[in-house]
C-alpha cells in the first residue's frame, strides 16, 4: 500500500548548515518565503538583532521554511509521498506541508515556544537535552536507571540502534553524557537548549503552547502520517492536532516508527531536511530500503 515515505527533521541545525546545500533556484524560493514569514512575524533576518527568545525561535522558523522548500522541490520533481513522519518539531513541519494547517499557523506554533521558555525561566528550571552515539534505546534506558530517577532524566528519543537523545535536568544531562563516554559511547554532547523537550516535566510549562495548537481546525492531511510516539497511523485532522499538542512533553520512538513503515511496505524514504539531517540519525534495512537526501537527488 505504501512505498514512499517523507521524513521531516526536528530543530537542531543552524541556518548556515541548512542553507549550504541549496542550489540557486531553491535559495531564491527560500529567500522569498523567509521575507514573507519574517515580515509577518516581525523578526529580524540578522538573527543576533532579535530579542533573546525571538532569536532562538527565528532559527526554528528558518528550519520549517527549509523543509517547505525541499518538500515542494520533491513534489515538483514528481516524487510524491504515500505517507510521512515528523520527528519532534518535524511534526509541526509535516502538518503544514501535508496540508493540515497553513504554513503561517505552523510558524506561529513555533513562535509559541517563547511562552514555554519564559515559563521555565520564571521557575528557574535548568533543563537540557543531549545526544549519545553508540547506544540503543534499551541500553541507554538501563544505563540511566542505574544512576538517575526518571524525574531527573529520560531517553527522550530512541532514534536508531546506535543513536539516542536524552532529556531532563541540565545537571543530570551533563553527568549522563560523561558517564556515557566512560561506558564506551562513541560520542556524547549536549544541545545547551535550556529546555527538555520530550520529557514529561515540560507538560507543566506548555499550557499556552498546547492551547494555541488546538486553536484552529486541522484538515485531514493530504497524505497519511505515522506517529513518532506510538506508531499509530494518522489520517484525520483531529489526530494531527493531537500529535502537535502532545509533542513537547512526549518521548519519541523514531526507531520503532521507521520499522513500522517498513512493515507497511515502505522501501524509499526521503529526507526532507535541507542538510540530510534525518538520514544521519535514522537507520532502515539496507538490503531492502534506502533513505534519499536532497543532495543525492
């Protein structure tokens, strides 16, 4: 039933790393969408000239604009998805690219992260996220359970058999990354985000964000989606809205979502990120499947 899946990345890459892969035609489209979005949102394209929270979310809006450019490029090339999946903020991106909400509303969802960050700062919450390369989900979970409580830190996302994201208190994340390296991890580093997305602690700080996500009517997506949280098939607007609402504080099992897509018959995965970021942390059956990036196409 399904052969091609589009994969939408979360936020993480800096704009300069995203844009380096764009040929002139795509850069021209990017600049057009950027001007539209930043004018409407009253953001400065010189990111350092934005106010503290604005500067951070401005980078994240850029990530969504890049996704749109790549998505439209694939469609223009006749590469049409049968299904798709979004990783973290990629859920916001796929919601707009697959037609459930407007691109403007997706940008506004990203802007609502400012209220979340303000709430965390108000309560002096010191949070962070980090990446461990060289551990799978269960190994990382067992490793963390030996030293920390789940209130302190959890595996925020199982990405593949060798790649996980951890999320929780900044102190616990820093310690866990050091322990992981001592235990033989190939690489471990923090995001320095000041937030702990995909940890349940975030739920208390996303009230305004969640309310905004639910403030519009979502259309049924143009193509079905699979949940990165529990691998459910998503085919209605209400289900897309639910994914957006639960996004900030719900752990991800990206590894299981990709396996489910394979079971559903998908053999061609298309990384919609501008710099091939999804392919870097995702794995599929190499003998049957392939993940394509913009650069390869």
